[in-house]
C-alpha cells in the first residue's frame, strides 16, 4: 500500500501525460505517473504515431530553432514556406466546421512553437518530415498541408525521450497501473484508487491529479453507444488501453461532458488488420496515399473526392466515410505512375493487395466488388480527366475531372500504366472527440463551468477542440500544449497547498 502523498499524480503514459509530468516537476512538485499498460506496451496512442507536430513557423529560421542541425543542403533544396497563427487557426476552424472552442484553439495555436522548443530543451530531437509531408518533385521538396516537424524515432522516440527526461527530474513511473476512480475530499480531488497488476485496489493520495489517459476508442460498447451502429466493427489504430476510464472518473465527480461525442479521428485502414495496434509489430495498417488513387466501394463506384484537399485535411474523416459504404469496406486502386508515392506501409507484410497487368484482369480480384461496376467507373474516370494541368504532388495542382457525379479535384492521374495494384481498406479509429471540458489553464470544469479543485486534464480526453475532422499533426501538438499547461498549473496548485 502506497503511503506517500504526492504533489501531483498524472494518469496516463503518452505524450500529454509526460509533458504534464515534466511541467509539474519544473514547479518543484513530486510526481507519480500511473500508466495502465505494461511497460513493454507503454506510450498510449503516441507510440503508434509518426511523431509529427503541426506548429506555427514563420520561415526557415523558425524551423532551424526546432531542428538546429538542419543542413545547408536541405535548406537549399527545400521550400519550407511558412505557417502562421492565422493559417493554423483558419485550418482548425475550417475542418471542424467552426465548432472548435475558440479559446482552446487559440491557446493550442499560439503556444505551439514555444512548446516544441520546450520539448527539445528536454532532449527530444526533431527532423523535417521529408517523404511524408514533402515529395521530391523535379529535384525540389516543397512542404505541403501545413506541418513540417517530426520526432526522431517517431511516436515511440517521442514518448521514450519525454519519459527519460521525466525520470531524470525525479518522476516515479509505475506501469500496469489501472486507475479506477478519483478520491474526492474536503479540498477537492485528493488522489486516486488504483489496481497494480490486477491486484487489490489501493488508494494513493495527492494534492492534484492530471488526467491524460486518452479517449474511449478502445471501448466497443462506448463506440457503438456514442459514435453509432457499426463502430463496434472498426479497427483501433492504437493502444487497447484507451477505454474511457479518465472521462468516466471525471464525470463521476461532476465534470462537464464536452465536445463531439459522436465524432472521432478515423482513417482508411487495412481491412483485415488486428482489432488493436501492437507497438512492437513490424506492420502498419495505414493507407493514406488515397489521393493518388481512386477509391471504389462494393458496387465498384467512387464515393469520395480523393483529391479534394491535402491528405492532412482529409485523412482523419475518411474512415467514417469508408464505414458508411456497403459492407464497411473499399479498395484503393493505383497504377504504376503512383507507385513512387506509396509510403512504406503499403509495402509491409499484412497488406491485402492484388495486382494485374490490365484493369480487366484486376477487376475480378477486388474481393467483394462488382467487376462491371468497377470497370465502368475506371473508364469514366480516365475519360473525364483534364490533362492540360501538370501533375504536382506537392501542391493542389488542379489536375481534375469534368462531368463526373463525384469529381476528383486534384492529382487526377489516369489509370492507364501497368502494373495496376489495389489495396482493401476498412475504417481505423484513432481517438474520439468527446470528453471533458477544461479551461485554458487545463482545469476540469463542472456543469456550471466552475473548476473542480485539484483536477486537470490534457490530451485526447479533452473535448471541444476537434469536431468532424482535424488538421493532421494537431493531436500531438494539443497533447503537448495542454499537457505542459496542466502540469504547470497542477504543480503550482499542489505546491501552494503543501506550503499552507
């Protein structure tokens, strides 16, 4: 039985949680981090990401502050552009259909760059995200879609670096720790109940608690209840441990539910992927190069404008669209012209892939797809392309179709160069958008918008930031920004109580 009283307990073990731990430690607080997963599966959803961050930058000089070892050669061959506060805010507003909480969005955007520099100051290294956010086109790279920065080692490298820094500053980290409820006393939240390794429930006391343990995407019952019918069949991209515990615990003591409980980040994913992600598996279900394909459903029909915008602004809503198709699946079809743009995950084991030298040979191999419908769709698509606009993967090139019921607005290359290849996809859910309400200092609010004393939150269990969709790279950025804020505020609150 734990008898020590900590200043701050952080529930969770991903990017948001360790940013909270680091920030609380900087205030002089004693910190206990409780991660539900065993140590070998640590890191929450962060471990399954590419470690990419969307952040404000005003040209290459700002990039060099975050990536100080950026070479002159890279600078000479790259158009980094800029990404201003106004652009970031516009993107969040546009993709969330202007439902985003303006105060939380403003905090996220305006503190993004400083937060990345703060993380780098704790020993985490970053690189430009070549190959995913910039293609080599005619000898030049141009970053597109608004974000440039990736962590060395991806998401696992990020959380390992943050955890190492937190332990160095004195944090205690315990794994296989299932927090089941919050302790509430006269002064507010005063600790947690927790089971270690499935054993007897214990109480651990603290002066403040930060909840940073994810949404409810790994809870099939909650997915069906809140996201709707069929979502129990979706694959979970990340950790199996995000079952909504933090949200439930906060609601149990009066926290206000907030945000889009019927919404989630969901992507085009390997149709036959495992039910949950496995951080140690050398496979990936990502299928995010659809903008260079046509996507067809069981009827052989296209159902989405694959080139409506940069991948960064469309991929997180595509899973829902795929799930709505007959049978909840689709196929992405490419020809040889697009092969150079397919990411490595298309080439790893575990991909459901078929190839052929003609479309006629490909059609019957598309399991569950009407062959005649597919061939008509492919021929109509090829005939509808305006070929006067040159293809350019780094910009919205305007190479589009004319006269189709569902247009393709950019990157409309015809399917005409063999070999042809196709990949079966379903829906993969990343994280849910509904959660608890916080203010800009990360205090959890009750139904009257009054802070619950001693309770703070960050990361994917915070509601109100994302609705319907999200700009790629803003999830990790949100976790880091509000993780840092929550740890600072919890640390100051706890140390203030300690000295009274």
